C-alpha cells in the first residue's frame, strides 16, 4: 500500500512540478493578467471535471471485486458516464459564465476558447478516472508516467506558442492543455491494454451497471466535491473579485500548496481502495495513513515555507511579492487536512456518508464564503488565513469523531455504502490509544 501511495503521490507531485515549469514559461512570455485569466479558466475546467466524475471512480473501486473476471463492461460504462457528464457540466458552466461572470465570460463567448474548454473537460475527466483505475490496480507507476507525459507535452506545446506570439493571450495558453491531455489519455488506453486485463474501451453504457455506479458513486461524490470544490472555486473568486493579475500570483501559490495537499488526499484514496478490498483492518490502515501523511506533509511544508519567495520569484518578482506570504500560510493546512482526510476515509468505508457530507459541506461553504469576503477586505493574505482556519476547525471535529468511533468499538462495514455487507471488523481502541 505504501509503495502504491508513494508512486501516486510522486505522480501528482511530478504533475505539479512540470506544471510549475509550464507556468514559468507562461509568466515569462505573457502578461500577468493573461496568465491569471488562463489560470482562472484552468480552475473552471477542473471544477467541471470534478462535477462530471459523479463519484464513478469510487464506485468502480467498490464494485470491481464483483467484476474482476470480466471488468470490461463495468469500465466501459464508467468511462462513458463521465464523458457524457463532462459535456453537461460544461454546458451549465457556459450559461453561468455568459450571464454572471465578467472576466471569464470569454470562455463561453470565444469559439476557440469554448471548443478547447469542452475538449479539456472531457479529456480531463477521463484522465482522472484513469488515475483512479490505476489506484485500484495498484499501478501508481502508470499514473506517474501519464503525469510526466502530460506535463512535458504541455510545456513543449506552450514553447512554440510563446515564441510565435507573446500576444496570443489566455486562450492559447489554455489551448495547449488540450493536446497534453489527449496524449496522456491515449497513453492511459495503451497502459490498460498492456495490463493482464487486456482492456480496450468500447463506447457502451450498460444500464444494469450504470445505476449501481451512480447509486454508489453520487453519495461518495458529494463528499469529494466538498473536499475539492473550494480549491477550484477560489481562483475564480480572485479573478472576478480582485483581478486576473492577482489570480496569477494566487494560483501559483495555491499550486505549490496543492503539492503538499495531494499527500493526504492521495493516501486517503489508497486507504479507501485497500479498505474496499479488506487487505487489513481499517484501524491499522488509518494509523498507517496518518503516519505517512504527517511525515511527508510536515517535512514538505517546512521546506516550502522556508524557500517560498525563491520558488515564486522564478515566475517573476511580482509573483513573489504577492504570493509568498499567502503560500507560507497555505502550507500550514497540510496538518489539519491529514486528519480530515482520515476522517473522510472512515466515513466512506463505514457507510457514514451523510455525516461526512454535512461536515464537508459546512467546511466548504465557510471557506468559500469567508474567502470571498476576505478577498474584498484583505486580499490574498486574508483568503489564505480564512482557508487555514477553516481547515483547523474542521480537523478538530474530525479528530473528535475518530476518537469517538474508536472508543465505541463498533462493527464496521468496509463497503456498506453500496448495500453489500461482507465481513465486518471492529474500529478498535487502537486509534484512541495513539491520540488520533
């Protein structure tokens, strides 16, 4: 489990590292306002991909053990579902952008921008599902290779665009993502074909499989959205309420902080996959996940906080001036996020999704609303403070609930969420004994 988790974390970090190189090239070649607008569009398309996933990845993880002899129909239905949902999500966003947004309205009104946005949404959604399938198969190395290909292709495509015309604008910065995403998805298809599954996608949707995928996935998806949506909405808030130029600095700082956040998030995803297949007791898995996340996360946060100005100055001195303090504040959230993610794993694995969704929704609402107010009053620093404080408050609740659940010594059900009750195991007092 640790090896797969590390490979997946390294893959995400590699994506962010090469992605940082992409934004360095963009920052050096284009105006800061254009970079900020492109970053806002990237956040918007990532929000659409998160909406379109519908929790299908989690559902595949839970349902796969019953289809391991012939998983092709299950995977075909999953990929078809998320592709169709991504188009619907984009259509909804276009309506909102055209009628309610000012800076990002161009995404819906510019034909080239709109076409690139649709393509990136579909490809991005499929790419995330591929990552989740790799998690299920314990092939984090596949995701790592795809991540490196995506990042390198992105930079390679941006370089000629920047050389040919520094006035190409946000649309062309964004459009390079489409080619990179297409290359990564194509590689993912080849990787799945080369696994023992010999899987090749066929465009079909089996009704008897689609409904269980949604029935299990959507409740899990609501919880995932409460985790991911705030981070994707905040750049849009900065773009609209402050300025595209300010969002360029915020997005750079957020991207660096996200490198750390991905550690507890990805470890949590691996824990969920392990819990679904009952490879060990949930208590043991959670303890192991907490240790791994804290060691890696705290170490990384210390390094990033120490050299924050130097990291951001690579993009330019204006980025360092505006983003260094917010970045140093944002990295503090890796500790509370570790406990929140562990709590969410328990909620998913024991059928307590409603509790997790309510907790996540309250935290997301407070962080988004508070950040919007702080953006108007205190700028980027205020937004970062609101974000971290909100995570700390939610983590206090998460730690208390983990303690109570461990003390209760209840029988837990790793996959009760989909209505199936295999062997249950106790959430023993081991967690409480370690103060978690």
